[in-house]
């Protein structure tokens, strides 16, 4: 199993990641031992996570989320999945 996840950083930005051990990764990010992005933006808070059958699926979701804007990420966090297509940059143009 693998996870895709979103962290909210202390500067109100989001960090998207993927891992096979969510608890370990969150602990690493909180200690400043994880991603370089989160290292200087602690504390971080887990705001969304989804479990996937394989690492490739979790990684693909991480990359998808990394391409999203703030409004779309917030919709995901809030569970407003029906709003996601309308928040894509292509749908707004």
C-alpha cells in the first residue's frame, strides 16, 4: 500500500507528497528530516491523505496535486470532489 498526502505548512502553503509509510513520513517532516520544502516551514499538519494499491498510483496522484492551484487543493481537502473539474485552469478559460 502507498499514500498520497497533503500537508499544510506554517506559512499557509501546501506540500504534496507520497510514501509507503505515512506515519513515518509525517514524523520525519515534523522533525525537519523530510522534504527540503517542509524543513523550513514547520510545524506541518496533515490535511488530506488517500491510500492507493501501489506506489505508482500514489506518486501519480502526488504529481497531479502538485500541478493544482490553491483553490483546487482546498476543494480536495474539504471533500468537494465535484468542484475539482471546474477549478482546473483549462475549465476557467
